[in-house]
């Protein structure tokens, strides 16, 4: 069995509280890695097209606030 399969098996056997803690940690790690990928692109101006599109759509009332108001 390779390492990934061992990890998957171990995760599948975790009690619910431990699984939830691991899932929370993994989500936080994923967000940190995503930010690490996006920050250099943003600093290099590669996201300008997306910002301009959002501004255009906002002017036309096509953008909703986040989080949604209750």
C-alpha cells in the first residue's frame, strides 16, 4: 500500500471529532496555498481583467454583496 492509500485509510477510520479537526486544518491549509498562488498574480496585475469585469457588472447592478444579508 502506498503512502497516500495509508493516509486515506487512517483518515477514514478517525472518530468524528478528529475527522472534523483534520478537515478544518486541511481547509485552512488549502486556503493558505490558494492565497499563496493568487498573491503573486494579483501583484503582477494578472487579475486586472477580473476586477474590471466586476466593476462593470457592479455598475449594472449585477453583483450581490457577500455574505448575503439575511
